[in-house]
C-alpha cells in the first residue's frame, strides 16, 4: 500500500470513528432522555416533576445551580423551586417581558432590552430554556455555570431543549393536578365550614339563653379562626352593648363610629378598605376585619376581629364563613331575647342544683397554711351554674399547683367536664414535672373525651414557696394580673390555645419571681363581664383600678373585696355567670 492509499485509509478510519462517537453520544442522550421521560411520567406531583427536570441535567453536566420558574400569566413568573441557591427566593415573582421562546445564553442578550437579566446575573445564571406546549409558555428553566468551567456547547443546549420538550406535557399534567388538588382542598374546607355551621347552628337553635349563644359564637371564632382577640357589639332595645370581648381591654369606640358600624352590611378587612375616619379609628384599636351580623336584612350586631394567633390575614372565604356564622348567631340572639322566660328557668332549676353540688364538691374545702404565701379563692355561683373551677393542689413540700378554669356550657355537662379537669390535674401533678407538658397532656385528655363544641379556658401554674417563683401557662383564659410592689400591673398571657380545641398543641410557659407584698389575681369572665341594670359591663379597667388602689389587702380580703365590688356593681340586675376569684400573695 503506497503512502496515498495509506493516508486515505487513515482518513476514512478517522471519519468512521468520529461518526461512531457521534452515534454513541446520541444513543447515550436518547437513553438518558428515555430515563428522564419515564421519571417525569411516573408522577403527577409538580414538585417531583420539576426536581427531576433540574437534577437530571445538573448531575449529568455538573451544573452548580438551577432555577425553575412557573408561568403565572401575562409576563409574571414565579420561582417554584431551585437548587444551589437560598430557598427564601422560592415564591418570588418576576416580570419577564419579551422573553425569547427558544433556549438562550444570558450573554447573548442586552441588559437594556431585558431589564430582568440583572436579577439572574447576580446569581451567575448562564443558560435559559423555555418550556412550551402548543405555543404556550409553561415555565422556564435557568442553569448556572458548569463546575468544570467549560461553556455550554450546542449539543448540550439541544439536549436540555429535548428535556424541556419531553417535560412540557408532564408539567401541564402536574399543573392541572395541583389545581385539582387546590380545588379539592377548598371544597374540603367548604364542607368543613358547612359542617361547623351546621353543628353550631344546631347548638344555637337548641338554646334560648343569650349568654350561651354568645359563648358559642366566641368559641366558633376562636376554634375556626384561631382567634383570641375580638369584640362583639349588638343592638338591643336601641342600645348598643358589648356582648363579648376578648383581649381588647381598652376598646372605646365613639357613639358616632358605632352608628356608622351598624350601617355596614358586608364584611371587609381593614387592609382592603378605603381610608376614612371610621376605619382609621378601628385601625388604631388594632382591628383587622369587620363582620356585620344581620337579621331581617338589618345590621343588628358587629364583629370586630383582631390579629389571629397564626398572624394570617382573613381571606374572602373566611369572611363569608364568619358572615354566615354571625347572621346565624344574631337570629338566635333575637329569638333568645324574645323567648327567655320563667318557665325555661324553672325547668333548669333541678339540673342546675345537681350541677352546683358537683361544682361545690370540686372546689377546695380549705387552703394551705404557708409561711411565705397566702392563697385564697372564692366562687359565687349564679342561678344558672356555669363551668367555673379553681383548685390548689399540693405537689410536694415546696410546690403547689394553683389553677382556675371556665368550662363552656352550663349545668351537669359543664360540671362533669370540670371534674375531668380536676382529675387530670390530680393524676398528672406528681408524674409530669414541666407544667407546660402537664397542660399539654390535660389538653389531650379533654380533647379525647369531649365533643367538638366543648372547650375550656384555663390558667394555672406551679407555685414554688422556697424560690418564690410561679411558673404558669395561660390556655385562652382571661389574663390574670401580677400586682407588683410598686402597684404596677402586668398581665400573664403566655400559653396557647384553650383546652380541648385540638390535640398535641404546644404551650408556652413563663416563670416569674414574686417579691414581698406582691399578688397574682386570677378571675373568670364572670367578674369582668358582670352587668348592671344599665347593661354595662364591669370590665378590666374597673378591676385594674381596684387592684391598684387596694394593693395592701390580704389574699382573702382581696378575693372577697373583688367579689363584693362586682355584686355592688350589678345592683338589682341578675347575676348571669359564676364569679370566681383566686389570689396568691407573698407575705415576706
């Protein structure tokens, strides 16, 4: 073979080798695309699909960063997920105007024409691959640089484009699946709300007692909205009165503003409302939403809602739910005002007598004689026995549990639920050392043994007579007052949700150290919500003034003084709820 033939032979061999290498590469790419296609088609979960779109090429090409942006309409794109970057970018929306509809390198575009490029250049993004289905852009995949330092070559861009084409249908299916799941979730929530409205509606229709209706409405607000800050105003006999108030101690709305409130016929949030004098005043009181309560197409009540425990805003669906709940409650209230009579009260007398005997049996017969502390409590029962409870339980020589609670409802069911609370405290007092864990266990016991409409507001703590400390938890109860030696007041509000609402709820605790002549004053809503003949409530400011001006009283004197002050305030008006007060005082 001469030299020419040898060169030709070598040339042909080289070409065949290159062709074979190209064929081998194509086969590998096809194999990889087949595997990726199988992965993408094996799931309807959009997150799983997108993760595979990012991770497969990033692993194959050793790419350091990846971003998937989901098209949200018009020029808006949302960062759905990412790899190799801070996760706080997820959810960020970016306007991508004049987006090229084919793969492109960022260096090919000019910042002046595409102002959004600067966002991606700060994260060293190099390549973009649109994901399209039938000329519609579903999303955009963006990749950083390769770890080996080389630029993207045409075959790699084609490979990534092929992945995008394969993924388009899977992404579309995933989006549809997510939308269906979202719709199902909303439907489930609607069904839950309807069931709740049905259950509460049955309770509302089953009673002609306005106090119980108010509590049912309150527990509906707290249970469904995770809300413990609200005020309920109602109009009765042309007079606006406060039906229920939680954590709004200084809510003082002028008469003109009240009249404007009762002209509102649709619920709204302050965030979305127009700026006017009324809404400015409400915002100054930290009101987040306003919900009217209608009866016969007239506004007869108003719900003013504060911030939720979860800090979430109120959605339109939630406002609609509250609007329906409020209207149901308003109709029941009007029926209660019309039909409450002596016959109904007489029918309840026997049951209430039994309930009172149970309640009396649960209250402590005597109080411990301590060298450094005085503990004393009093309960004045109303004719309609409520669910008030308090106790002092000796744990050991140095520690005592002091607790107060208010059970939803009245009569025997409320008294039996009180006995449940006491039995749980007694059983767990020597077993569980951390008081927040003890309260969590009591909550689980109450939740497991009661129906969904039964709740308990609870406050209690461990009094260590040696260290002079009080470690407490507040589970949705009226915050007690810590009356300090300088007569200043501090509310004790660390804790969590009321008992029985849901299982496995964590509770916060706080430990305070008591100085000589300081007090902790616990009470139920029968004190602050006691009403006189003018249908005015006793309220927190009046109680605060009493505590500050009579700070030198002993624990026994203080409880009896508060109870008598409430009775004097009520005058000839009937007592509508139990009056319960418990005081701890440091002696020396």
